[in-house]
């Protein structure tokens, strides 16, 4: 009997710990949502957590004072194309390293792993020179095309999953006359869709929240992304914090929707990674 009571007490303790951690994670987002309905005075004074006078004016200003809908459309365009192209390129490279045999494969893969250790700021200037030489300055394609070469992390992540696919599937399809590209598209991509979804969500969030690259390559307001658009509400001397918070909350909706939509695949992909 005591053992049963101890188990119940232990479960209750775990539940309380998880509940406390969940509240710690959710509380900042709840504050963000509630503060977006406050006035500037209420936010600066910090007198109350829940707004005394609820107002929708902050969301109206987000849409009307700057072309936020245009920023949103640009962000969707850049994020979707960069994510799809980047994940596909990473998957194709991962398939080559996992199942194709050629001289120098392991050495080349080691070089890919070394790239993971290089900070992105190191390649910032060379990439800027390339984009400028290609005539892509002030173009959304300057934010998209570099992602279409794939990423070192994406190649490493997907290669680990593709190596778990039996070689017999590749050999059988090859005997049936399928080309390596056909095998990659028809067999391997469906088998690693959980891993693809995981990588796609991570890439989507990274591209959607990117602020530095739009500031480097874009200079026309109509081509800016939503992260830059939110910064427009920050003045040199005065910042309209409620409007900024409203813009931030609106910018979080697409990433939250993508995460909830792909949660099943994301959990499965992370679980497979943990088992490996």
C-alpha cells in the first residue's frame, strides 16, 4: 500500500514539475499577447499584468502605418522557397553520402562536417560579394538562392536517417532499372518524411525570423520582410512598444501554425534522432 502511495506521490511531483516548467515557457508568450492590447503608459508603468483598458488600436496601427501585409507576403515568399529548396538540396546530398559509393566520399563528407564548425559571419562578406556580382542586390532572391545549396547540418541530419534504410531497397530498385534520382524521389524521400518535416520546421523558423540578411541585401521598403517591418516602429527617441508587441505576436502566428501542423512528424523525427 505504501508503495502505491509512493508511486502516486512521485507522479504528482513529476506533474507539478512539468506544470511549473510549462508555465515558465508559456508565461512570456502570454505577457506578449496581453501587452499587445495595452497602452504605452500601462506597459512603461508595469502596473498590471492584465490590461485595464483593452484596445485593438495597436493591431490597426501595425497594418496601416507600415505596409505590413507586403512585408508578410515577402516573408512567406522567401521562407517557403528557401525552406523547400534547402531541404531538397540537403536531402539529395544526404542520399549521395548515405547510399552512393565513389572515391573520396568519406573525405568530402568530413569537409561537410567541418563546415558546421564555421560561424556564418565568416562567410558573410564572400557571400555578399557573390550576390553583388550576380546583380541580386535589393532582390528577394538574394535571401533564397544561398539556401538552395543545402546546409551542412541538414546533410548530416538526413544522412543519419537515410543510412538506416536497408541497402537492399536501393539494390532492388537499381536492378529494376531505376535511376539513382528516381530511387531518391520514390523510395527514400517517403521513408524519411519525419526527418524532412523536422528539418523543414527548423529551416522555416530560421528563415522567418532572419533579420540580418534582409538588412544586408535589401534597401527598398516594399521588399522588406516582416522582421524588418517590425523594427520600423522603433524610433530614435521614442518606441511605440504596444505596436511593436502586436507586430511580434502577428509574426509568431505562422511559425506556431507550422509547428502545430508538423508536430507529429517533428516528434517522430526527434525521437529517431535520439535513438540513433
